[in-house]
C-alpha cells in the first residue's frame, strides 16, 4: 500500500526545516545530525516533529486549482476557464486525475502522527535527565508541552481521518507507523470503525486540552494568576486546538457519518444523537459567543473573536485580494486584479428579503433592485453593481469597467466580498493576515439543530437545547425574523437554507450537498448570473445563464486513486 511505504529516513525529511531554519539547530556534529536516535533524543527536534503534523489543517483560501471550493458548487463560478476547479463543473475529474485528491496527503500526516507517538515515548525521561536540575523552569515548560503535544497530535490525526472519510467514505486505518502487517492486511474499514478511530483520538484530546490558552499554570498544572511566583504562560499556544475544538470536530464527524450519503439515503439516528451530544458539550462550556456583527467575522486579524472554535491562521499575504478584488482595482504597474471567485445568482436568490420573505423575480419590487432590503448577510457576501469599492464605483454590466466583456471580468455580475480585506492598498503591496474558519459557533449551532431535528424534531429539547432555538439564534444575530416550524421535514429545508446562507464560501456547501446525497439534483442545475442592463440613469436586472453543468450521483463520493486500486486491490467506490 503506497501510503504506508515510509522509511525511517522520513524522520529526517520531516525535520529538515528544523535543521536549516535556525542556527540553534545547526551546531551539531555532521556525524550525529543524521542519526535517528540522536535527533529523537532532543526535546527541541521532537517538538518540531509534533509541529509538523499541523500541516494537515486545510488551507481554505484558493485551495482548489487556485479557486475556492464554492466555485465547484452552485454558489459561484471561477473567472478562469482553465482553472482545475472547472473540472468538477464539467465532470472531467476521475480516479486518474482529481484536483482535490488528498489520499496520500492525509495519510502522510497520519504517518507523521504515528511516528511521533512511537518515537517519543521516552521524552519525559529525557526532559527530566537534561533539564530537571540544570534548568527547572525549562523542565516544567517542556513537561507540560509534551503533555499537550500528545493531545494536539491526537486531535490532528482525528482531523485527518475525518477529511479522508468525508471524501472517500470507507478508508483503511493505520494503527502504527510504517507497519508491515498494516501494509499487508490493509482493508477499507466501514464507517463505524472509522468513527470509532476518530472518536478515540478526539475524546483523548478533549480530556487533556484546555478550554482556552490565555491562562497561566503553575508547575503542577493548576491555573494561577499572572502574579504567581512560579508560572507558565500558555498564551503562546493560542491558535492550537482546545477542548471545545475537539468536541466540535467530533460533533461534525458524527454528523457527517450520520448523513444520508453513508446510510442509504437516510440519517443514522444514533450518530445524530452523538453529534448533538458533543455539540451540546461545547454549548455548555459557555465560552463561545456569536460575533455581534456578522461582517466583523471576516475582518482580518480576528484572532480573539469569541465565535471562533477552530481556525487556521494563514500567513500574512494579499494573494486572496489580488485574486478576488474587482478587476478595475489597480494593483500597480498597470496590473489588474483577477476577480476569480464570482458568486452566482443561484446563491443570491437564496438570501431572503429583510422581512423573511423569499426573494422573487416575479415581484416587481424585488426585481427592480435585487440588492435592496435583503438579509444583511447578502451585503457581507456580495460586491454588487454600483457598490463603492476602494473609492471606485463597481460596474458589472457587460461593457462596464468590471463587466464580463473585459478580460477576467465577472462572469456572474457579482464579485466576492466575504473574507476579502477591502482596505488593502495593493499598489503599495500592503498585506494582512487571514483566518480560515474550520468551525465557528454559528456552524456548531446549525450542526446541533440538524442532528437534534433527526432525533427529537425541531421543537423538543435534547441535551438541554432545541433545534429551532439554535437556528433562530443564528438568524437573529443579523436581525432576521425567527422561524416557526413543526415538521422535521420542513425544518430540514429551513436548516439547509440557513447553512447555505450563513456559511457561504466557507466550503460547507461543497460537502453539505454531497453528504445529503443530493449532488445530482443540485450540482447539475444551470449556473445562473445577473445580467445588468444600463437604462437611462438606472439599470434593469435579470438572471441569465452562465454555465451548463454536469454532475452524476456517484460523484458525491470521491474515487479512490487508481494507483491505490492497482496496488491494493481495493474495491473502487461505486460508479467510478
């Protein structure tokens, strides 16, 4: 099995960056630098090995052929016809070539996690021998770091298995690093076994990780004040997984495993109950809060928003802005921006009017100005014709400065606002740091609502919360009217609407439609845009076709890479 053929020299390839990135790690003798026993006897190198596993966290921004996953859904179109993301829209991806093939990627990180556990068992003793009496402060800091690293690596390994499961379904479980028996006997395990593995890792992590890292502890691990004479500042761990992140990811994994894709078109009620249970544990913690203003979530540098449960902190850059600013924005030297991710009219129509009514093109008041009096999340998601962006009035009619007849111009009549830092001066190459939200409180509330609705319906209490209340919490944050429904089927439709609107461009739609097993129904529909027609001092707006799309039911699950099928004899996923 290709994913398991790792030699012991992987250890050194993992730690290469540690050797070359700092002179502190280059003072070792040439003969000892490359000895496994020496490397793994050093606390600092072992720390780097644990940190290496963090590379598994999804990047998010422009992660699919230079585009967002949304451009492979009915929510958006990519402006570049040659982007690999388009292969999902014209069904030219397969087991031989998949732009999002992550099979080897995630198994490599599982191997790294297994390597960490198998090769660092004696770290505590090494730490004691080296630092306990020579540097007691360093000893205790290392002691607690080692303790927390064990939980973090378990969390990340659980994340890897979840990412594999949601793509491929039944997958092999790798029990040990580079294990010959694993390689010889590898089989794709049923979802129940996969969930058992994910649950074990995440529950272990949750039992160790703190609620948050902005605390001090004494040398025995007790939380103390900043005035304590002997203390360890854990704030430097901010951004790493927490107890809430472990429970939230476990809830998400159970919800995916419960979904119709993996259960012959029905929900698995037991797994839904587990998803609700772990979501409720996060709610019970009482430390997460919805950001008061929805649009503030997408300002850069929102590290300390109480809505965030787990996120990836990407490097300081302006590449996302270069990719997605309207094309008339000059980024210097006569270069335009790319306007890559163009939100669709399909998505725009999903946003309700501010009073809760559905948007209707047959209503003259709606169609006259389709941007007016909408759900406030609409303005936080779309850049529309006539919007002022960096002092420039956006022109999305065909011949306008940002229209589709201009090279790289919007194909849909819209540009993306969500996640975009609209304040960057690209001519001066200004940058900012972006967070990619993997789980936030609104998502968790909607996960609970979806799971609880299956188990007890929308209005009954489960683990202290009601599905309808959690959904309405999300809506009321943006002053949208509460929903009132009694039927689980009706609530399911409301829930799916809410997830699409609230979590637009956060990759949820791409996976939600698949796990709901409705990809053929949804993703084979025509992608629509907005035609903007100048008329006198105003405009006429109407929907128009952007792209014919194709999608087959079997595409809800990814194919196993053909190279793996050839080597292992695994049975391919149906249809491929």
